[in-house]
C-alpha cells in the first residue's frame, strides 16, 4: 500500500494545478465574452457545468484528500492485520518490516498512523523471549493488540 501512497501528493498537486488553470481560463473566457457585448446587451451567464466546475475546483484541497486516503488505507490495512490468527517468527519479522514501512510513509506524508498499527509493528518486531517487557516499555500501546499479537505468536503473557 505504501508504494501507492508515495506518489499521491504529486498526483493530487497536478490535479489541483489543472483545476486552477481551468478556473483561470474560464474566468478569462468570461471576461472576453463581456468585452464583446454591445452597450445595453445583457452579459452571458455561465452554464451550470461552468458553475459546478468552479465549485469543485474551489473545494479541492489536496492535503485533505491525502489525509483521507491515508486514513482509509490505514484502516484497510489494520482490518487485514487484525485477521491474522497465527504468526510465526518469519511472518512476525515480515509483518514488522511491512508495517514499519507503511507507518513511515503515513508519518512522512500525512499524519500519525493509527496507534493500533504502530502497536502491531512494535509487537511483531519484539523479541519473543522479552516480548512482555519490550511492548510494555513503549508509550501509547494498544493493550488489545498486545494480547492479540502475543496470542498469534504463541507467547504467554503474565
């Protein structure tokens, strides 16, 4: 999921730039239409499509879109991770790497990743023999996730 999020700011920025150019062109065309009018002739009103396009361009905020996409992607990833019932050591290492990568992208581009995803990453990366100590030392950990990962990895908590 992370590799698709990385180019998102550039795509949204180009969409915003194109919308701005269309708005400027429409404004210029509207001004040109008024210049050619004879005295006393009413100005041409913009079409409904012109008005909708202008309204959509005004409400486009690439930052807001990026945040919404990041939140949706994080939610979908979290839903999939929660479905894991058994997690061996190689799987835990791979999950930790994948979640760390995803969380870094979310943090760099948008906002803080959900605490549950951060907790999954820490728990998956924690050494089996010091799991209970490792996961308790990190602030803001989700207790339900700590227990779920311990159960999936076959680690008994005291």
